[in-house]
């Protein structure tokens, strides 16, 4: 009997220990999972991607990454910790602040309302907010493409004092007294305030709250069950904590300053997972959310884009970076980045070769983050980085 008990205890320890190692070691976990589901060139490509990502993880990357090609997921792993205080690891189910990757989702909502005949992108802002300054000169198209001339209400934003939840009306009131930076339709100038106004337009045109509209018309049809608006007072399963490196001790990191995300609204207030954002990509490709014509309009290079969120900073081949509706566009590529204290995000689609890269992180600025990581992943996917 004692021998049986010892043998059972040893077997249990091996099973539990093996499960923990399998769960915590990305290389082992991904290698086994992808060898089971992939073959040939896809399996070799997955191994090269995993080796690259493990290298970034060793240098401090904390987050989750999904890479898919031709409708097959090659990599879908978590790295580092979702919560360093409680030793909770990041996984593909971890919900991260996606910041400005919210913008293409907001743009899809606007295009859905246009397909329903509820609004048109050439409608003037005055149709929905008649008392807003310059509303008779600014169109929905201008707001979608960052060509409204509106200043950004987050310029000079003091994150530390934004702890109180605000309504959409309060939010758009922040930019009412600001002078236009340029004539509407004249110049691209990235503006979160424009997407805050789009949030309110969605609510007025649909008769629903922004979040309710997204749930009904985007998240449920696309199967995005882990995407929702980030509210501090909610108990949200698998939500990642956010961290920044201490300015005093560059090798240490601390909790990021907490901010109520209603201040960013439909410009950047959502939580999501790598898997849900891939479902968003697939739903766009399949025509689940929009008609092909509307998808084409979203990806049309409406204006040349200059500023921090451009593909040029990814060390890619020289070319013109343009902005569509909620997406940075260059040739066959559609991309958006997101940035908020303690979080960075990257969503990129290659429409011709049908690959998608999603990087979400909860520790910044780090030695390795979405941009250098993407540069390496892109090199592998493009065949320019040899196995090493």
C-alpha cells in the first residue's frame, strides 16, 4: 500500500510539474501545439517565429503575440506576466488595453451605419452636433481620416488626474474651445478628439450606447467574446495589469499610472485579446461585418499620413504611408498601433499574402517592444531572416 501511495504521489508530481512547465515555457508549448496542427513549410515557419519571439521574451518582452498566414495560426502565445505581483502569466486569453487599435473598430461601426442608410460619411458634423464649433465645415470623412483640423484633446494630457469616469458629451466638450490647426480636409493631423466625436455620432445615429452597438453589430457577429470597454470598476477576468520602467532605476519597473479609459472613448478605450483581434481580421476578410465595397473604402489611402504612427518607423521599404478609415495603409498592408501608459499594441494585415500579426504588451517602455519585434517577424514572414 505504501508503495502504491508513493508511486501515485510521484505520478501526480510528474503530471503537475509537467503541466506547469508546458504552460510557462512558450517554446515548448508552442512547438508541441503547432507540430500537432501544422505541417511542412508552415511548421518550419512557426518554429522560426517561435525562436524569434523567445529571444525577445528573454530580453524583457511581456505580452502576447499571434501570427497567422493563409488562415492558419502559426504562433499564438503569451510571454512574461499579466500580473507581476501575483505571478499570473500572460496567455492568448489575457485581455490587454489595445489603445488606438480601437479606431479601426470605431470606423467599422461608422461604415455599418452607412450601409444601413443611417448616416453618410460626407454628412456634416452639424447634422449630429449642431452646437459644436465649426460643425458646418467638418464631415464624418474628415474625422475618420484625421483631416478635420481638430487639435487632439489628449495634448498635454495629465494621466495622473484622469481618475473620474466621464460621459461622451463631457469628453467632446474638452475640444470645443480649441482652435482648428488647419482647414478641414486640408492636412492630416492625428487627433483622438475626432474619434471621440465619432463615438458620439455612433450613439446619436444608432440610438444605442457606443459599447452596446459594438457588442451587437461587431463583437457578437465576429465571435469577439473577450473584447469590451475597459472600465476600472468592473471585475474583468484575465485583464492584464500595466507596467512602466522606473525613470530612476531603468532596470526596474513599476505600476503604470491608472487612468479612466472613458477619457479616450472610441479613440482607444477597448480591451481585447490577440485571438479576438484575429477574429476581427477574419470577419473583415469574410464579409461578416462589412460588404467588400465598404472594406475597400476603409482601406483606400484617403490622405498621406505623417506623424508617429506610420509604417516608416518599422524599418520597412521606403514608400508612402497613407491613412484610410481607422487604418494606416501602404500598398497591401493595413496597420494600426496603440499606445497608452504601460501598454503598446500592433495590429497588421497583409491583404495580398494573407498574413496577420498582432502584438499586445503590458510593460513599456521595454528593451524590446512591438516595433522591433514586428521588424523581426516581418523579416521572417517576408523570407529575409534565415533560421538561426
